[in-house]
């Protein structure tokens, strides 16, 4: 990030802090109240209307189209925040040790009062204050504080939290260095994720071709009579889903079966495998039962591709749909057909809005969709050949994702080292230009564009 090598400070002193062995000897170690203040300004009278949210460790303006279900009067309970404020998601430390909890406010607006709002004083630079608390979050220091059954943070935790603080002019240099670092890392990650997106497009093209045209490039084709499908091999059938699947609606009596949850990334898996998931109840009596290899759709999100084959028997949300094959068939082939880009478009067309912002795929609409149906042995052969063709794409995606993870790990470690004084960036920062606010905002925007929020089952 800079050609100037980073070295330790010339001299250190014991920090007297459990998570820091030492700090530069000219730094001050003092309780949080020396440099932090608790702030809570209610939005009484709807003084502010621009709604902000904490997303992936950033405070972003929430688009108006995503404010569904909220009435303007409810925003009076929100708090007013402004540039330089530090936002802390202070709840549920016990059950969520992975989310980013700290954000720096860049725009004036309102945010839920469920978050803590802090600001700085007594010579602390606002962005340095954010980076310091953010580093404590990355280092998992915050999880040593908090109280209550779900280990919630409060202002009193920050009042007594030891802070290691350099002089203001040094804080400015550290902030300059970290702003430049952030912008470069975000652009690196953006480039890598763009490459992943292109590989995903290549993957989808391979799948689309395989499941709609088969393996023989010279096979004689016939019109399918279905707009999304186009031509298919002459010896294939084209059938509505009603002739391929039957819906299963068997309910759990005691709710003690393995509970399965739907994740857009992982598919249908045991609930404990879904990160950050807190189970509401131990019992799922009345939930739907599924068997291994059943096709399970989250009816509210099927049009987003939130469906999968069940990997085992289990109990699922009653708001899911369960389908089982009516005839000898390779269920994974039809899962891949439904996941193909053109068929996903068909699912979106048939999903109906039931509440603003929510869409449901009803069984009758699902049953009306036409799918290509090769002979059973050809279904298996298509999957085998497709998997072979996709090996190189999957390996390239895994390699790039590993590169991103390593860069994020480096970024995290360097932020922690810089703001706790493990390395001295003063000389390196002097050679850097300040990152313009527009450039910094663009870097944030580019990275947020590529973030994909995990689609979790929210129906329970």
C-alpha cells in the first residue's frame, strides 16, 4: 500500500490492557469516557427524514423503496446522527460473533435507537475513534464486555473500556494511511469479485446449454412450444411440472426431527450450519416434513433461486413447499433446470405479490411451468458431463475467493496493528495523498454493490 516499509515504534511501554501487551511510550492509555461521549438525539417532530442503516460495517443511506412496511410516524423513535458519529450494534453478542458491529456516519440522517451512538471529544479525531473501536470489534475485544442473557453492550462498557490514543497530529496521519489502504483494498476486492461474476456467468451458460440441449451438439432439434425454452432435442419430452412432481404436505407431530433451514449460499442444511442463526424455538411441531432428495422451495423467495434438494430427512418451515417426483427421474437434473437463468426468469414472472415487498410462488403457478424431460439415463449423463465441464470454473472461483479472504485477513490485521501501535505508519502516511471524500464514497459503493446478503429463512 506504500513503498515505505512499516516498522515498530522506537520505544514502548506496558499497556496495562488485557488485549494489548504494550503501546508506544508517548501514547495515552485512558478509559473510554476520556475521549468518547454517549449521544442520543431523538427525531422528535420528524426533524430528519433520511434513513440510514448499518450494512456490512458501513453506515449507508437506505433507499426509499426499501422502507416498506414502515409509516413516517415510526421514525420519531429513531435517533438523529451526523458525520463523525460512531454507531455500535450493541445487541446479541452471545449469539453473533461474526457480524461487523461498528460504523462511521458520513451523512446526517436518522438510524434506529436500538444502536448506540458515540462521538469523540478531548482531542480525538473522529475517524481515528471509529478505526479504534472498529479494530476492537475486529479483534473481538468487544465480546469481553456486555451484560444480560444475550450479552448486550451499553454506554457503561465504553466508559470504562481502556483506549490507547496517540497525539492528534499522529491520529491524522494514521487516518490518512488507513483511508488510502481502505480505498486500495476495496478496489482490489471489487476487481476480484467482478472476475467471479464473469465466471458465474460462464457457469450459468454451461448449465443452461447442458440442461436444455443435452450432450450431442449435432442432435436434431424441435420447437418446444415454450418461450423460455426454445428448441430442444427431438427425442425429449416437454411437460408441465404437475406431471413431474406431486406436492407433499406431511406435518411433524412432535417437532423433534432435524430442523433444516434454507440459505441462498448453502442450500437446505441443518440450522446449526447457517451462520448467525439464532433458533427461536426448540420445537417445530406443525412444521412440514421432507425426505432426502425432495425439492424444497421457499415460496416467498423461490423466484430468487432460494430452493434446493433436501440432503436428509427433516422438518422445515410450514411456509415452504415440498415436491417429490411422480416418475423415475434424476431430481438433481430438474433442480439444475429450475436454477438455469431462463427458467429462473419464468419463476419470477409467475410469483405473485401478496404483501408489498413480498412475492409468493403458489403451487398452481409452479405446476404450470414447462420443463424439458430427457430420458432418465440421459439426465444422469448430462449431470456427469456438466459437472466435469464446471470443474475448472469452480476451481477458479475458489482460488479467487481465497485471494479475497487473504486480502481481507491482511486488511483486518493491518488495521488492528496500526491503531494499536504495533506498527508505525507516520512516515508512510506522509508520502500518501489524502483520499478525496468522493473517491472514498465510490470505493464503498463499489464494494457494497458486490456484497450479497445471505438469504435466510425468515418465515418462522
